C-alpha cells in the first residue's frame, strides 16, 4: 500500500513521454496532438489563475460565487462549466471528423488516440456539457417561474455543482496525466474490465461518472422538492409554466434513472479494484447485466436531456408568437407520458443481443409509442404559431430549425425502433447520425435558445442579435452537413468508432461531414464573438426593467438581474401565463408592496470543500494513491459532521433594504419607454413591453 | 406495400429516398458489396424493402405535413403581416386536439402491426425456410478476427466465410474475448457474440458474390481491421473450397489456437501462421475438432484452461491424431 507514494502514477503518464521514447512518425504526430491538448488545459488553468490574481478577484470568486447558495449564481456557474466542456468536446469532434475524412487506409491518429477521443467526446457531451447546461438553466429559471426565493436545499445545490465540476475536472486532468477510457461513453464490459483494459482509462471514466451521477441525483431531488413545495400562492400544478413542468419531469427521471448508473459503475469498479465478477466473461459474470443497468439509466437519460429543451421551446414559441401556448393540457400530459414511457424502452439499445422476437417486438412497439406524445408536442407548437404574430429572433430561429430537423431525427428513430431495420443499422454511423440528429437540434439548440432567451434576465443586457443569427445559421447548416452524410454511410455498412476504413466509396461523404464539423466550430466561435461584442456594448443594451421579450411567466415580472431574494413580495398567481395576466390587469409593476424582512441562506464552503475532496478521492482511486483517498475521505466525513453543527445558516435582508431596492427598480420602470415588439432587438428596448397591437382583426 | 406501388406524385417521398439511392449507387462502386441497399439474400432483401416502406410512410405522413405547415405558418403569421388574424388567447380547440393525438396514434398503430409481424418473421434465430437443410457454421470472435468453423466439414477459416448460394446458413456465435457483433450487411442481420454464451444467426445468400463482413462493436486497436469477405459460391464451388481447405489448410491444434487467441489483426496472425495462408490474406484450417466451439465457450465462461477431448475430430474428417491433443492452455483473453 505504501509501496510508491504516487501509486501507479509515473512519468510515463505524461502525454509526450511515449513520443520521446519511441519517436516514429505516427507516435510523434499523436504525441504532439495529445501534448497540445494537455498544454491547452494547463495553460488555460494558468491563465485563469493569473487573470483572477491580476484583477484581485479571488475574494469575489470565493464569497460571491463558489460558496454562494443562490440558485441564480449556481445556475450561471453550471452554464459556464457546460460551455467550457462544449469547447473541448467540439474540438474533439472536429479532430475525429478530420481523421475520418483522411481515414481511407489510415489517417493520422492512432486507433487508441481515436478511441479516447470518441470516449471523452461522448462522456463530456452527455455528462459534462448537456447535463450541466440543462441543470444550470433549470436552476436559474425554475424558482423564478414558480415565484420562489430559492430552491428547497440551497447548500445541496452548491454541492451538486461542485461534484459535477469535480467530475469534469477529472476528465480534463486525464488529458495531462495518463489516458482516458477507450470503451466509449457507455463503457461496456468486459472490454472495460481489468483483464482487457488494465490502464487508468476506465477508472477515470468510472469516477468521473460517479461524481457526476451523484450530483445529478441530488439535483433531481432538489428540483422536484422545490417544485412540489415552494410554489407561490395560486401557482397550482396546472398553472405551472411548461418549462417548469419539463423541469419536474426531468427531475423525477433523474431521481429514478441515475441510481442504476451509479450502481453499474460501482459494480464495474468492484470488478476492477477487488476482483469481483459482476461483468466478467468467467465465474458467473455477465455483461448483459451491465447493458440492462446502463440503459435503464441511459434511455431515461435521453429524456432527461430532451425534456427541458422541449420546455424551452414551449416558452420561446409562445413568447415570440405573442400567444398563449396551444394545448397546454396536452403538452403536460405528453411530457409526463414521455417520462413514464422512457422507462419502458431500454432494450431497444440491444435488439441484437439474442433475445426472442416477442421481447424485441414489444420493446420496438413501446419505443414507437413515444412518437405519439412527441408528435403531439410538435403539432401543438405549430398550432401555437397559428394566428400569432411571430418575431424571428434568435431563440425562435433555433425553435423552427429544431422542429424541422427533429422530425427527421424522430423519423430515423422510428426506423431504429423497428428491430428488423435495427439488425442492420445498429452500431453503424446511421445510429450516430440519428442520436446527433435528436441531441443537437433537440437538446443543444434548445439550450442555446435558452441562453439567448434568459441571458438578459441573468445579466441585465441583451446579447447581440446579429451575432446570434450568424451563429444559429452556422449551427443549423453545420449540423446538416456533418450528420446527414452519416445516414448514408451507415446504410453503406460503415460501423461507428472506426478510425480508418478501406472503402473509397466512403471518402466523399466523410469529406462533406468534415466541412460540416468546421462550420459547427465556426458557429461556436460566432457565439464567443457575440458574447464579446455584447459585453462591450452592454450599456446600450440594458434591460433593467426586466421584460425584454414581452414575457409571459413570473421571471419576467422582476428586474434584470433579479435581486438575490428574487421577489420583493411573493406574487399571487391567478391563472396560467401569470405575468401576462398581471400586465393585462394592471397588476404588474406595483409600488405598494408589503415589505418585510427576507431570510436568505448564508454562504457555505461545504460545496467547494466536498467538490475538491471528491476530486482528490477520485484521482487517488484512479492512480491507486491510497493515502490520498484516506485523507480526503476523512475530510469529506469531517466536513459533513462539522456542517451538521453549523448554526446561523441564514441571514436577513431587512425590509428597509428590500424597499430601497424595489424603489430603485420602480423608478427605472417609471422612466422606461414601453416599446413595440418590432423594436425589441434594438437599443430602445429597456425591458418594458408595450401590449402587442392586435392588428386589423381579432 | 412496395415502393414502386406508390404513385408518381409523391415527390417528397422520392426526395427522402434519394439519399438512400445515392448511397446505394455509391455502394455499388465497391469491389465487395457493402450495404443492405444492395441486398443479396432474402433477409437483407426484406430489410431493404421494409426500410423503404417505412421511410416512404413516415416521409408522407409525418415529415411532409410539418415541412409544409411550419414554413407556411411562419410566413403567414410573421410579425409584419398586419392583415393576418391575430388571436393571442386562442389556446384550445377540441377537434384539433383530437386530431393532434389521433394522427400519430394511427400511424404508430399501423407501424406497430408491421413491426410485430416482421420482427417475428425476421428473427435472427429463426431458421430460413428452404428445401435444403441449413449448413452449420460456428463463429468465434477473437481480437481482432473471426474464426469460422464448419463442424460438419471439419474445416475452418479466418478472413473468409464461404457460403453455398441458395442454402441457408445457421450460425452459432460466441466470443473468446470481449463482446463483438457479427454482420454481413448485404446478407442480413447482425448479432452479438459474447464470451461464455452462444447466440444464433440465420442468413442465406441468394446470388453469388463477395460481401463485406465485419465486427460492428468496438473492441480495441484492431477493431477497424476486423473485416472478412463473405463469398457466396455455387454448391459445387463450395465443395471445391472445402476440399482445398482440407488439403491446404493449417492443422487446427492448440498451438494454432494460441496464435489465433493472441490480440492481433488478421494480417499479423497470417504472418505468424507461416506461409500457408490462403490468397487474399485469409487462412484455412483442417483437422478441426468438432468440439472446438463448445470448448471455447466453456473455457471463456469458466476461466478454466482449455481442453479438447481427444476423439472429437476423428469422426468428422478421418484424420485421427491431428487434433488428438489434450493439454492445458491458458486462453489469450487473460493479459
């Protein structure tokens, strides 16, 4: 146990070691790429630390952000994490597309390097891009939409964020020390067992997922309890904004779907560390159990990802059509139906594992059933646009791009749900095209739309509209070029995860896909430029009054950014689209609020401490540095006990302070010029909406 | 419902299948038949037809309405279209709700009937109806090659799966290593091969030809080279192939098996097995013990050393002694 102070961590773990020892051409190319990636991580870390020190932001970072239990700040940090990880995973995608474009007979990447790329790309995109993104958006928006001052368990919220960030950091450090798993994002044993993958790769994967899935389980509990218990008076379930409904459904799915993953990875860890035989070939192990457990998580996970995006589209389509959502009740029923059905279809991920036709057919039919509520949603969104007054602002462009592209993704999903066709295209790049076709226009476009939609609420100024449109067009076209060729390639028998191929027929389509990937990276760059330009011009685009889009739900009824306690007085809800009702009845922007002292949670260091310790434990486990595991394990337990004795966990914002801030905002409301919707993307927009001109007829 | 039976007017459906046709024509350029868009067996033919049927059905009844209605509404009700009606509170209309749920319900119900029937008809375990008895082939997945054993002929091959045209092939599969998935797209379905377990697959080639065969489940560095050629030939040619393997093949014994079980690509294996490999990088084996397959299943599943009963080979090809070795041998999976 004390044989070596750093366990199995040696100099060989450095990405350039192999290149120095065996300097052949292929090894050097891969060594340079790996070292470059590691340098990006290290330099990125150094630059961040230097900038924070240069501008003396450590104290601000610690007291205003890292230890903050405020759901709004936690939400923002989640989204920042998602964007950082998106950059890495997208660059990996570009590298993979480049490799395959030149992959006829070889390419430039070694098979092992390519395998790490597809494994980290998938792992990051699911667990460290998509999950943090949607968790961040829900964190920010949902309490505001239900008229709450925070989530039910603010410190737990901070812990969830810290654990997720720790998992992400573990994936990042795998670039610098050692290698990541080559077993794909789903890590099927027995390939990931110690007998076939003895290195640290699968261990990095196991512990990164464990940290992330613990964080997500806590998040699910936190959100569900918040929605059940902290709604404003009058906010009955059937008055919840649809985004909050999808947040509720996603939370329920998280609670039930994350534990099977945690257990499956824990069992795999027992196999790898202690010689158990859960999933080995021999001694009673059976990998089919892993497949079941993983997809018992994995399929609901798909809907954990997509439902919040559906919620975002429901909000944006209704808002930018200037209309109440059509078929609210249907949309709620459809959402919950998808939630239930998502647990009944997992077997369609392995129709080819040898089970009987009855079982395959039953799961195929169950899978297609999900098409019904999904179809209902698409149609209800179109009926929402019917007789609306539609503005094509950035979130609406994403919404329409989504609807058209998602239909194609759903269509290929039905093809895959048919076992007979799946027997052919399973494990092919057709499947890769399908899940990107639902995940990119569905989840990613939805999250970027949400980012554009709620950014003014969070930061008090609008994002640059033109940059957003350029980016949206690049995303949509780039996606189509990158993934439509993969459908054809899959039908031509090309398996997924192929580093190289020998068929010249694949080359033209692979080349098109590579250009698509370049366009997608350009889209991401456009988002970066847009953010830069928007920050530069922030003073011209302030929307402090808080309602830049003529919003319909409660988050728009307060200032932008909102005060830390969200609502000076908890609103009373009388109907759906609560803020629209308030605006119509003249109840919005009332000065005479019964002010009272507001209790808000105090900062807590528990989140960052558990996150840092969790990272250290995981790192120690990966490299077998047992003293590190023991020390930081002790710190975790001690920290939780100490926290148990903490008193004064809240502080009071006085009624006088609330009154002062409210008055400041009311003054701004009084000064602001109401604007019509055709000027909402100009600097004239101060966040006060004029009722939409109802036009010639009604 | 066949693709050709749909009328001429369905241009969208044709556009939807255009991609498939393009892929099909590209696939045709290759020396081996790649995909099931160019089917050469009854299973792949049915899958091909079903793909087109479902694509056309979905294109017309699912994609087309949305591709028409959405752009239409977006233009008709754009903000600047002042004369379009505006109904900000219109949010419920019963008959429309019924249609919204009913439409997808009907489509899914129809598809479900289709799926239920075809899944049973094309179950990979189901024997293909034929007047000829199926030929048995046992398949063992290794890193990174497939071993095809013809237990009734006493021969085996790596890199080439020879098939008599018009005779069903009943494959049983296992893996001596991690999970893999065997597929010959031009002939039909794929199925997993898993250590310590046996799965089944039934295929048939209806025409002579050379078809791409592959593993579709990632299993390490040599994954992308784990290809083979399925060669469908006349029954007479197949008899010749078997004779050739019996005379020219490498004797299958524990030392050959140890080489096969090493983590290596097919090319590396052929080089290691000396120059007796067949043309095109394939290698044939003779004197294959009849119980080899079950011995590998048992060994992989128990982790115990490999044993092959001494008498098992003699019955099939009359060359006693060649495989009459019973020895302990650690399998290649433990590294």
